[in-house]
C-alpha cells in the first residue's frame, strides 16, 4: 500500500529552501503542493502592487516546484471550506503549513486544525518567517514588550538563530482526483496583474520576484552594498539598503537565511562591510521581528491606535491635500520624490517613508490610517506588521513611538540626506536643472535661477501646498490637547 499523500499549504512562504513545513510534508509521503488565493471576508485583500508581486512570485514558485518533479495546485476561495474538502477528496494523511501572525489568520489556523484533526488528518505548523515566535520574547513580568531596544536585547540573548534548511533535491508528486484537477487554476487565472492600463512597467524594471531573485538580491547586497550600511542606509541618493523587504514579505527568503549568509560573509572576509554594518543590518531585521511581536499581541494594529489616548485626536479631512501627497505634488521635493518613487517602483526608501509619513500626519494633520492604507495598496512590500507599526511609530500613537512633537522638516531632512539632490532629480525631473542650493526649496530660488532651470512654479512644479511653520504649529496644538485627556 502507498502512503496517504501529505499536503503542504503555501501562504507567505513562497520558497523551497528553509521551509520547515515542506520538509515535514516530504518526510510523510507523496506531496500535494497547494496555494489558495484567499477570498474569505476576514482576510485583508492585497493591494495592487503586492498583487503584482504575488503573481510573479507564484509563477516562480510553480516553475521551481515543477523543476523538482512536483506540481503547484492553485485554487481560489475560502480556505476554511477548501482545505478540509481537498484533504477529504485526496485522502490526505497529513497537512503542514508555516504560521502567520495576523489575528484572522491565527483564528483560521486554529479552526482548521480542529476540523482536520477531527477528520483523522494530522496537522503540523511551523515557524518559517521569523527568528523568534512573537510569544517567545517576553518581559520579566511575562508580558509583551512595548519598546524596541529591550525587546531586541532579549531576542539577542536567546542566541544565534538556527541554521536554515536546504531545499529538497526532488519532490514526489501525489496524484490528484479528477474532480479536484478540474478546479485547478493557473496564475494567470487569478488576474493579479494590471492590464488596462498596465501601470507595472516600473515594477518590472525594478524587481525580480521569486526565490532566485531574493537570493540574487541578498548576494548583491553582501557583495556590493552593505559597506557603510550603518551610516549609508539613511541616504536615498545612494544604493545603500538591501531592498530585501518584498522578498521577505512573500517569504521568498527567510530571516534565518539572511542572518547566516551575512554572518558567514563577515566571518570569511568576503563582505566589504564592517561588523558594525552587519550589526545595524541585523537590528533592522529586529525591527521587523518587533513589528510582528506587536501585531501578534495587538491584532487591530492596522486599524486602532496602540496608544488609545490618540482616539481623541481631531484629524483634518482635506481631500485636495491628500491627493497632492499621493501624486507627489506637495511642492516639497523630498516628499514628492518619495511618493513618485513609490508609484513608479512599488517601493520607497525607508528614510523617505518616514519623511513622507510625517508630512502627511503632522503637517497635513491626516489620520495615519489613511497613509497606511495608501502604502498598503502601492507598496510591493506591504506587510501586515511592518506597515501599521511604522505608521504608528511616526504618528506617535504606536509602541516605542517617536514623540508627537517630533515633526520631520522635509527641507532640512532633504538637505541632510540628499545633499546634492540626486534622489530628487531622479524622481522629480522637472527640477533637474535647479541649483543644489535650491533643490529642496525651489520657492526660495531667485527668478533668474528658476528661469535658467526652465521652471515656472505652479506650472512646471507646484508651490508648497502648506507653509511648514503653519503646519507645525497646527500639529503641535492638536497633539498637545491629548496630554490633558
């Protein structure tokens, strides 16, 4: 008699290497590889940019599985209905998946474990996408951390992360019942990519989704970019960051793989960067871990203020100003460059994310949830933990948050982090001819400098939509009222 097949349910872990659920399923018997495009009401739908990425990532995964003798079964619907039915129809003996940490996903997994177990199907779940489970790091009072530094110190005290698992050499494909095979979809059937209009050309130029693309990106970072990372990561005018975030978001690479590859490159002397560069890079991975720690303990992180005192905040609702921010037409070049980079490539440099978010929340006094939703739709790395945690950090409403009175000045920050205007000129080409002295404040340029650059303000480039002093005072007054609540 042949063993009953095992089913591996892919979710946010679209890779074959360092995939503990895959390893467990392979050890059981012939394998059904399954991806369900989740249409359930409780699941937050992917944004447009992330959907594009998912399409490319699923294609890469399907090809990788096929190359090892397997097959990726793609279905669409509610996993709560589909997974038990598939397990029954295919006589599955074991189901394995890697964990997710959003509240709805946790509840779904609990319900599925109960249903499948009662039907006589063994179920296993694993940690594939974090260095530590969110519940493994706790304060001395056995509670969740609210400040990053002690959280990360406690995480580091647990020692080095375990070594990543190798990819399997081959996959043993289980046969599918005819009725189930008829329901199988192609990636194209999911219609995840834009067609009319096709706005994804910039994304295609900037990214190579998939496990191979993730490994290439990591290799290039360690070989070329990590040198000077500790200081250079704040400079959007330079190629100074890893750009691994979307690969991590979709689980095309694991933090364990990144950690051990970085450590190995440092120890063997193959990495141009210093130990300080590596340590700072690790701390950025740590911020991602902290964000998932927050999400696990606060399932409503994307919709509710972590600090409930901010519920009393009175936000403005200026649709014209919001549209200007979204389109990169605020009149503040570093903000506009970031918003246009986001629209063109599906990604924005992290320092500029903070500047753009601060401008929306503080100067335009717009609810952070509005910005979080825009980023969710336009970022290829839109992450259920990082995105809301970072927006709340800027707003001052989150854990370990920036003080409410910290208001980033887009002019001084532009001059500090893009001193020659390289980044601004790349994404705001109408300012390309403007002198460095005025690139971050074109309204201060004399008429002769504007004429020489071929710029007429409010024709070629907008004047500021709000005065910085006015916006700052208004924000401080509004936030100050919260102190007395």
